[in-house]
């Protein structure tokens, strides 16, 4: 059907890698060696918010202020489930405060499929912030929020090789 909406259910792969040889052309083997955490995250848990400041490019010749698009930045939060058994607490054990990691996100392909050459990817070099326990609620799993600090240039249009 030509007017069919693209659903997100099961179509997000979120991988944490300790290193990648390239941010813009990450190798599939290196991504597949990372830790997939999408099963440990809440449905609304992938929170990546881009923002961009304007860069003043005004000159004396302009009649008013002018601007160009400046450098983008990303606010990244992952809302994850807390597990009862330490050995099964993959997100908590992977998102260690102070640790430098690389967040890789693939959208619109089943998360059960391995990373493959040609996959579009969002690659964010980040440092993990403190894990923030979330407010308790009846009949809900325990959760924590991990804020990730983008410390180097991200590539939201990377292509896997």
C-alpha cells in the first residue's frame, strides 16, 4: 500500500561499542561485536534530541543580523529497565558512569537482524553519565535514565561497511 505508515515496533537496534575504527563508515563486524541493549530499554527509552545554534555571519554590509546554521549538538538519554539479577542487568552493566563508548542506532529494520554493510546508522561517540533511578510506580518495572554526553563529532548519516 503506497500510503502505509512506517511502524517502529521492533525496528530499532541500539548497540553500545567500546570502539569503532570509523564513525562515518563503521564496519559491520565491529558493530556486531558491541552490546545490543534495545531489549533492556523502555519503549520510549531512546531519547535523542538534536539542536543547533545559529552562527552569526553578519557584516557591516548587512542591514540587520544574519545567521547560518551552526554546529549541531545532541542531548541523549536512554531510559532502561533495571533487572533483578546482576548478570542479566545488561544496560546497567554496560552504561558505566564516566566510561567512553559509542552509541550506534539503526532504525527501520528488525532489531534481530545483525548489522550489515549498507545499513544506515547513527553513530554518537559519548561518555556515560550517572545512572539516575526513576520515580517508582505501582505495576511498573524499575527504571534508570542514563544521560550520554556526545564528546566528539557524531555522524547521523553513517553507512555501515
